[in-house]
C-alpha cells in the first residue's frame, strides 16, 4: 500500500499561500512588470509634488478606460489561449491512441482460417516468428522516432511574436528556428509516415484482408491529421494586434492614472498608500498579461506551470506504453534498444538517416529521485 504524507488544514493553507507567492514571483514578475511599476510610481510622485501648491485640485479619474482598454482584451486572450491548450491536449490523446492501434495491428492482428485448423494460414503461413518480430519492431521504432522528432519540433522556441514579424533581428531568428523545425517536421511526414504505409503494404502482401488494411489506413490518416493539428497549434497564435495592444496598455495605461493615486495619497494623508496602489495596479495588469503570454505556446511545460509537458507525453509515456505492449505480444523476445535498431536499419538502408536528435531522457518528470 502506498503511503502519502498528509497535512492538516492550517499547514495546507500556509503551504498553498507560500506556493502562490513563489509562482507569482517566479513567473509573473518580469522586467516588463517592474518597468511598468516604476513608471506608475514615478508618475504618481511627480503628480503629487507638482500639484501640491494648487488649490482645489482634484485628480479623481474614472476606471472605465482601464477596464475597457486592458481587462476586457486580456479576458478574451485568456479564453483563447486556454481553448488552444485544451485542443492540444485532445489532439495529443488522439495521436497517442492512434499510435497504439497502429502498433497493435502490425504486431498481433491475424487473419488465419479458423474453419480449417489443419492448414497453416494467416501469419503462420507467411513468415516465421523472427520475421514478424522484425516487422513489428520496425513499426515500433518508426512510431517512437515520429514521437521523438515531433517532441523536438513542438518544444522549439516560438517564432510568431511581434519581433519575428517587424524587426530584422527577429526575422533572422525566426528563419534559423524555422529551418530546423521544418527539417524535423518534413522527416516525420515524408519518410516516417511513408514507412508505416509501406509496412501496411507488407501486411497486405502477406494476406491481410482488405477491410482490415483499410482500418489501418484510416488510423494512418488520423495520425497525420493529429500531427498537422499540432503543427497548426504550434505555429499560429491569438491575434498579434490584440497581444500588442494588451502589452502596451498594461504597461503605459496605469501611469496615466497617476493623478488618481496622487489624490488618494492626499485624501488619506499617506503618500505610501498612493504609491502602493500605483504599484499594485501596474503589477496586477502586467502580471495578468504575463500569465497570458506564457501560455501562447502551450508546448512549454518545462518553462511554465500550465504548459503541456510534451516530453512526458511523447518521450516517456508513449515510449513506455509501446515497449511494454511489445513485451506482451513477444514475451520471449530480448529487450529492444531503439538507438541500436535505428543504426542497424540505417546501415542496411531500411531506415532513412534521422536528423540528429539530442540525447533523450526517458525518465518521467515525476519519477522519485534516488537518495
């Protein structure tokens, strides 16, 4: 029985409160938020002292502009980015389930004649156990290679920010990243999926009925559709104009309300209170914007708390579940080494040379560390 450490109510309260402060400080306090805070505080101090000698001066302003120009656009953006994230999770689930079914079809589907058990039929009549193990391992390695390359593609830096469209240095950065991205993406669609199609043709040559082969073809189409959907989510974001609008107004609109903060300081006889409201308003708006910005690319689980951990989904979970399925279908087979199989297939020409991938860690992010 697994034992979990339990915390009492007060302990949980303080742990959650402490965690919230850590998240706020680590992910939401940025150079942009500090810059906006300094502008608001500076404008408040200037207004407070420059109007100190003016009799009857009132600095009260309506906050309707703040809500209309900043809060409403950011609320729309939050809804948009979370819908994109949920759509990405749905597509990932479809991709993984389709990969499993393709491997199951190649590794264990049979078409033997059950009415005539004396005559060999199905897989037994067309190849020995070694042949079918090699066939299914080829499909297994192709599926894992697709997941590895797709993971690398999806975790590349985004190239759809404003600087990538309107500045020379940003355009140069985007060209370099896009070149690497397309190299991996083309390898996935042009060669890996094509190899899966050829492996299905092998099953047809071995006697697989057309209706079952048609089902495998349907799963191949679903796999490609999922890959294309993931590419679309990676490449396209919420409206650039809306993002630029929210960025500028979250920084430069709070200083415009400096007269209101100065008036608050005068009415309460506390300059510190006026400065505090100026700082809190600016940090709240810029923090809200940063919360949106970090989710514009949902495949950055390693950098944000709410992003999708694509490495966990593809490099760890998908890999482990496919290799464990192999152990079920071929219990007597030795453990497969993916890198050795790739190198062997490349040397014989059975597999196209894969673009160089970084060393892949198959250990779960949530695995307990060794003492």
